């Protein structure tokens, strides 16, 4: 088959949506760092709606920070790719809706040409730099939020301003070049799953810029904007089977389509330095304060997703829909939301928490996504402080029990042993993998005891001020012992009735 490209758009099947504008008229107004599957299924889709409405100032330059694979797949396709929205019909049969996205006009690979990234940030038409670099991409301490000046990439970038490696280094040196050209301030916008993600990004950029140029730091602090945002859409990893199925439906080869669920949510603080697309056309909403939406999403969606992933991975339940299809796990996740998470959430006018909870369970049960639990289990050291420990701290501060939250944390600790209940080994994919696996072997690997639990809680990059917390340790110990001796399924069955402890 021919390759998906601009010339072949007119030959696509009629049911495939495609750009309604002339892509050659696009200006690049957004530089996006970390052009992975999530951004292409989320922000780019909302931007496409604004472009289809006729505002062609918001083409995207996508930056890969590590590998050239996205560029290599999409450059021969003129930056085009397919978004496949998947769910099931009323009979439970998978179905999909296809849209070819045209918003990406340029693809850069930072390690090959870091100056091209700085030039894109400094370009006069650029108004927004956005990021999906995952939690670890901010080179910060997850427990405190502070930029780690001893992080290897930050150390390198301070010494090599012409060839930065980190997103933070590229942002600051790009802004320095922009300021020197007199091109005006930018909006710097995080789309990662971090509490107060705009504040985290701002603090990291300002701290790095202090080390570079105090006048530059003052300009960034005074003129640039860092809105917080909450993003929500389940986007599983694309498989070779997905590529083949999408290409067959298109009648041409798409080397890297992306998948997503029909659900889409994006709450963005309306605080921009120099205009913005009308992302509301794609389902976004501009809000005065994103924090309540962030907390809702991080705790209800991301927190339960991680708990489900570690329990499912240890039981050998390979996908989210398979895992949530196990009645004891579904009951546990529902009770986790209702009894432990929801009481910690701020009021959101118009939000029906019971309906939100039920909708989330239905999203997890979507059989068309095949979202792998091992994919969600990546980078636990970076995710748990944001997704689980905020809820834990709030409940402990009020003297409330945390049995179901503790089971999610225990499942992560148990996961560090590197072998599931079926005897299948797996790699711990985490920036702290070496330290964590060694810690596991020194502590829990010698026996699931209270002393071993306290040794795990003493790991400051994850648990911070929770080290030595007797209430949390007391909740973790029986959960760990049950997972170790009884397994996931039996532990979940034994959790039935735990809600009576929470009243």
C-alpha cells in the first residue's frame, strides 16, 4: 500500500475524517516537547478542531527529546497520522472511528539538532510551548517538587548551553535566545500528571534560569505564563496489530497511528502570555483555577489506575479491561474511590461524584483499548507521590484509616520483586529501578516484617515525610503479608467489608 501523506488525503474512505484546511497555510504557533501518543491523541486533536474552524496560526512543531522514532514514522507522511477512537457497541463488540490529524507540521529530534529546538522556541510565530515529558522529565524531586541541580541532565545542561538534553534546559536556553531577539514572552504549559503542574514547571524553569542569567530569570518571572491544566483521556500503546488494522481501514499505510477512548477532558487555566487556540472546539474548557480538576483526576483516575495496574500485573491480568472484569478487583476500586478518595476531594459545582465514579469504571472496562497493566506500572517512583500519597496524607492527618490506599502502595512494593504470581518475570521500568530493587532485596526480600515496611517507607524520593509513620506502616504490613502468602485475588476477596472500618 501507499503511505499516508498530503497527496493521498482525497483518496481516503469517505468515513475517515481529515483536515478541512490547507495544511500549507499553517503557521507554527505551538512547540510541543515530548511528541508521544498521549499528546497526539489529546492536545493535537483539540488543536485540530481549532484549525478546522479556520484559525491556522496554531500548527505544531513536535519535539522528540530522546529517540527519532516518531520523526522517522511521521516525516514520510508529511506529519499526518490517524487517531483511532475505540470503544464497544451495545453488543460489546469493538468499534472504531478514524480521523487523520494534520496539526503537526514539523518534527524535530533534540539529540540530533538541539539548536533547531531552541530556534523553534525563539521563533517569532511561536506563542506556546507545551510539554508531555512524563513526571520524570522535570528532573525534580517528586517528594518536594524542587528542581534537582544534581540531576545528570541538569548538570550537563548548565555546562553545555548549546546542546541541552533536558526539557527544562531547552526551555530556558530557547527563552534566552528569544529574549535576545526581542520576540516577546511565551506561555509554557505542562500537560503532565503532576499536582499544580504549571507551578512545578515554573519553579523548575526559574531555578534553572537563576543559574544561567539573573536578568533572564526576572524577565521569565515577570512576562511568561505557566497555566496549570488537567488532561484526561486513556491512550494505550500502539501495537503492530493496531498499525495493520488502521492501515487496512485507510487503504494506505500509517506507520504510527494512535488510539484513544471517546472520553476527553481538558481543564486549562485561562492565563496566556500571547493568545491561544480555541481548544473549546475540541472539548477543552478554560477555568480560573485548575487545582480542583487536577486533584479530582490525579486521585480518582490516576490513583485508581495505578492501584489497578500493580494488582493486575501481579495477578497476571495483562490488560485493564481484563483486570477490572474480575469482580473482587472492581469492587475494591469502586470502594477505594467512594470510601477513601472522594471524601478528600474539594467541591466541584455540578459534579456528580457517583456518576463520575461509574463512568470511570465503564472507561476501564472498555474492551477495545487493551491497555496493558505493565505500561501503567512504569515509573512508579515518580507517579505514586502524585497519585496516591496526597490522599494518604490527607486521611492520615485526620486520623482516618487507609486500608485500600495501603493495598495499592503494598502492591507497588510487592511488584518490585520482579515476578508475578504466574512465575513470569518482568523488568522494573523506573528511573529509580536500581535503588528500589536493591532496597526491596535488603528489606522485604528478607521477610515481610514491620521493620522491612519501615525500611521501604524511609525511601525519601518517594515517601518524603511519611518515613516512620506508624499508622501507614500498620496498614501496609497486613496488605503485604496477604499479597505475599495469599495472592492478589484472595487478598481482594478478604477486603470485602472493609468499608465498615471507615465509618
